[in-house]
């Protein structure tokens, strides 16, 4: 396997992408935003094409391209769209596309919890706050965009910083990512032995368990799995072994079961810490939002003055 | 189609580890640029969520590559932190908005030392 992608190509794409994003950033209507967005999209397409050409014999599936193009395009709109509500909705699209990528990585549980937690809960909270914190337009005026939404702060410096970071991050492609060795899957029988009920159900649904028979348990309530197969006891004909070659297909440890074992057996403290963090966040949010705020009259007057000045019609 | 049945580290939707890391890096940098350029407080926090997404994607891609499930466990933790951050940050934003009637981050410029 050769270079993942040519260095000059990669850095050139970084520069072009930076120029595209720079043009796409809102600058008070003076910037050719659509042109910039199209340019950035084009560069993204070129990058993906270059990746596809260098991928070698096993091409990435078309879903990888669809999901990553959707996710990155929507992310570009999140940072360039002048209306906050639309930015939040585009972020939902990014979340869904990332969920799709998680599915491709066969992390089903994380994909769906990402969509439920992010798109379902967090983003709705964001939308609520955006609506709370936006003044409703008067009866007969067109909805005006706030000045701070239509013009970016330091667009050139920020884009240069961002794409410099990208170039640095991607330089790992040229220094030995090909030498990283993939790991092997831990053998499933050791995990399977801890789930005798699952074994029993799977065997039963495939008619491999006669009436009265149960999976034999050892002292620690684990199923007894040897190289030959799983031990069954309690039947009329005494103990026997269901050979591994007879095992039904669904007698495999699934992804979510492995995540569950990893979470609860290998990292039990994580759940506790997560619970404490969520509790603290809830208390903090309650305390903060109960606080009575005296509107800073002086600051408000100044702000109104500034707004009047920038509109050009103030006194 | 479960992971255990496929049992093949190489098959990550046909793409290699590098593909996912590249997507994740681009997503992170877009989030960073958004955080630096946008002046709306809410959008700034939205951009940090973008960076969380990128981190989660890299974690899961590495976890799949090394066949370790700790990556996925850690993403659960990232989700928790993101939820906690959203709750606190949005409560703060509402408080700040009520005080200055503006979401502009530069309305609070006088706080810099």
C-alpha cells in the first residue's frame, strides 16, 4: 500500500478549501457567499475523488461518500448561514450524516443514541433558546438579520488558523499511518459464557433444545463452553454437548452486547462520573435560570444607540 | 451484519482508517473556524458541538480499527459532556441575553481584563 494521498495534493486542497470557506463566510452581504460555498464544495469533492483513486482494490462504499459529503457540506452551512435557526437545522443534518458513518463503522448503538440525544434532545434545546433570544419582528417590517449574524469576526485569520491546523492534522497521512496495525477481535466464547440465557433462547428458537433441557452452569453461573461446544444438562438422556458447528448464527456476541460488557465491566466508574456530571449540570442550569436579572439599563441604552447609528437613521 | 459475525478488521464500509480520520479532521477544523468567526453566542456553542462530533467520529473509527470497544464507551461519555455543556451554556446565554438584549459576543467586550 503506497501513499494514502499525495502530500502536495493534500496541502493544495487545504489551501483551496480555505479560500472557498473564506469566501463562504458571511461578511455583511459584500462577499460572494454562494461562489465560496460552491468552491469549497468542489474542493471537498476533489478531495474525496482523490481518496477514492488512491484507495486501492477495495473502494470505500458509496455510502461513505454520501454520508461524508452530506455531513461536511452541512457543517459548512452551519458555520456560514446567517440565520441561527437554519444553522441549527443544518447541524441536525450533520448529526444524521455522522450517525450514518457510525453505522458504516458497525457501531449501531452509538449511531442511534447519537441521533436520539443530539438531534432529539440537545438540538431542540438549542432551537428553544434561539427562539427565546431573538426579538420578534414588528407587524409591518421585514425580518431583519442581526448585525452580529451577518458579518464574521476576523474571517481571514480564523480560516488560516483552521486550515493550518487541518494541514498539520493531515500530515499524519505521510508519516506512517500505514504502519498502524489493526487489532483483532477478542474471542467471543468467553463473553458468551456469561450469557447462558441468551444461549438458551437461541438454541430453543432453532429447536436444538429438547424439553426440560437447560444450559449447564458452573459455580459462577456461567455457561460451560469448551472447544467442542456448549454443555447442556437436565434432559431425559443426560448431559450432552451442542457442537459449535451446529450453533445457530445469532449465537454471536453482538456489537451492543460487547459495548455493554465494556461499559459495565471494564469501566464501571464511567457511568457514575457521567451521572455526577449530569446532576451538576442540571443543578447549575436550575440555579442560573432562577436568577433574577436587573436589565442593565445603561448598557441597553448604549446598545440601542449603537444599533440606531449602524442603521443610519438614528438621531 | 453484526461486528462479531463479520469479524474482519479491514472492512470498515470499505474505507480505511485514514478516510474516516480525514473526514473527522475536516469536521473539526470547520467547527474551529466557525467558533472563531461567528459572533452569535449560540452559534459558537453549536460549533463546539461540531467539534465534539468530529472527536466522536475519530474515537469510533479508531475503536473499530483496533477492535476495542472502549472507543464506543468513550463516545457515550462525550455525549454526556455535550449534554451537560449544552444545558449550562444555554442557561448562561439566556442570562446574558436578558441582561444586554443581544447575543453578540462583542457586547461583553468590557469583561476583558
